[in-house]
C-alpha cells in the first residue's frame, strides 16, 4: 500500500511539473544536451555524483574519475551545518575543481535550503577563492551543491558547472562577477519549474542544456523509484551524460569498460 501511494504521488507530482512547464515563457526553453557538450561536461557530472559518497559503500557504481587523469586531492564534511565537498586535481592540465555535495539529510534541508548557513560556511572556507592556498579553476555541484557552486562562482568570478541545481544562490549583493556558468538539468526533474529566474537572468547562467532522454528507475534501498524525484538523482544523470558523450570521445569509453550501467 505504501509503495502504491508513493508511486501515485510521484505521478501526480510529475503531472503538475509538466503543467507548469507548459505555461513557462518561451524565453525559458533551453536546447537539448548534444553529444559534444555531454563529452565536454561529463567529468564535472561524475564529480558531482561521487561527492555524495565517502567510502563507496552507499553507491552501486562510483565513477573512477582517475581514469581520465583526475585524482581526489581532498574530501571535507560534514561540518555542523552539513557542508561537504571534494577537491579534484588534474596534474596534466593543472585544473583544480571543488565539487559540493547536494541535499542528503534533514540538516542539509535546514541549513542549506531553508537557512543560508552552508552558504555562509562556503564563504568563510573559500574567502580567498582558494583551497589550502591553491588556485581553484572551477566549482561544480548538484542540487543544493549546484546552488553552492553558483554562489561561489558569483563571489569569486570562477566558472561553475551545475546539475539539477537548486534555485537558491544566496547572492549577498547583486554584483555578479562574470564567469562561465553552465547549467545542465534532466527533463521533468523536481526543481525545474523553480529555476525560471536562472534561465532568464543572463548574467548568472551563460549556458544551459536539458537532457531530454528518459532515465531508468533509481534504486533506493530495496525499492525502485521513478518520476520527478528519481529524475533528480545525480548518479542517473551523470551516467546518462557519460553514455551520451562517449559517442564522440573515446577517452570516456574507459568508464564504460568497467561500469555495468554504462555498457547498456
């Protein structure tokens, strides 16, 4: 009975989101994510997925990002307000990425979505726009993590690559420092109607793409979920972006050789 009620709720929620999408202004229509852009942004998607786990035990298929020359340089969290992030470094390119974790528990909802405490913590930790005195070349994140990444991008003038991002950026001032900011989101995911202001505020988001292909149901514990909630799942979206991008980038095939979900 509980599963049936949950599925009916998800169907009703998805219907509501579709109705909202139909009345959005045409200026908010975004282009579909093509293979070339999927390949370009796949690494950021995988980092934004991997930041949700610390020991690999809570994910079926963590992405072995080291296969394309990235290594995890630092992992930090959870502090008292739930802020968590990973730092990735590429020795070949010299790039250093800070990937913020999204909403994971009640603390994240309270201190990240309802209150700006995680944003305040990020401001304090990255006050000089560096991590341990090292230059940051980009921020990344999913959901709440995307909001944090955009927030720090605005504060520092550093690029950000975000996925299904929270509409909350918590701008302390309206002085948006210019930088490349890319938004990729899954069609029908639960936060889509709430991001309207991001899609029309050109000085905040420089590129936006929608992944229009349906995602497979996601597994949570012993249950399989579908609909708008599942479509907000970062592991599913990262896998979809990886599979899409590997068609034009043979380097990404390294992941599909070891990830069962990528072989299909």
